[in-house]
């Protein structure tokens, strides 16, 4: 890359595209480690039935044997996660709540609600606050304004830390292979959408007739 001047003093053309939309935010929150090998013990314990309680926060792309686990699901369009849950807590969809989202490049973005949660559904922070109060272990915020202030303060503290070089990476020549995915059904909201279902059917018909391959 340096031979072709892709990386210079005033310009860095290198960008990392993660395979999961929420991965960058999970790394920033230190809920997911950059070294994937260190994340495997959790899934090993899951497969070995070492967990007796699981709290799934909008987690639907999951495949494991439930056995005797007690599972709580909190989300808006639950399918796989909600199907195996013992308790379902209706949460708000991303269009029904204000929030801070981290994009694929790790940039923090403001999002504003387009509508309000229907029925008994509530925003996630409210659900967490009520559960904590019921457990007599109140959290450090009382309203969404206070919560945002705590988030901004935490981000500022992290930015003040000196960046540490973890390891060196040697770049090698090679082909990038992407496994085929069911694009229109990649998440629970898309799977519950009538429009996405229609798009999926059209795509499958194109593949069957060979039109898509020819184009």
C-alpha cells in the first residue's frame, strides 16, 4: 500500500469494513474484543450449557440449544430470540426512539424518533431503569437527558486515554471472499417486513431463471 502512496502523512486510504453493523459499537463498549479468539470462550460455555440465564437484547441471529436456560428477550421485532424466550419485554424499534448509534466507521451519530412505541413497548433505557429499581439497584440516571450526559462524559474520558499500539499487522496479498447471504432477511426487522419479503421473492425468481447472473 505504501508503494502506491495509499498511506501518506496527510492521507490514509485504509478502512476496515466490519461484517456486522453493531460490531464497532460493541468493540468501543469493550463488550467484544478485537481479537476474536478471546471471544470464543463465551460461545464454548453457551454450547456446553454453562449458562442458566440469558438476557437477549434484540438478539435474533442466534442458534443454540436452549435446554434448561431461562431466557429473557427484549426487542421490537423478535423472531428467533423471542421464540425461545420465557419472558418477552417489548422494546422500541430504532425508528421509535431517540438514540446514539455508531456507524461502520466508528462515528457516533444522533438519531431521532419518527414515531412512538406502540402498545406496551418502551424505550430500552426505560426498561433497564425500571428493572434496576425493582431490584433495588438503581442506575446512575433518572431521565434520557441525564443518560446522554453520562454517555458523553464516558466518551470524553476514553478520548483522554493515550492510544496504545496493540500489535503489528503484516498485510499480505489475497482474495477477499464473501459468503453468500440472504440479503433481504439479514435481520429481524427485515424478516417481518412485507416489502422485504416481496423483494426476496423477486430476487429468488431472478436467480432461478438466471437473469440476475446474466446481468
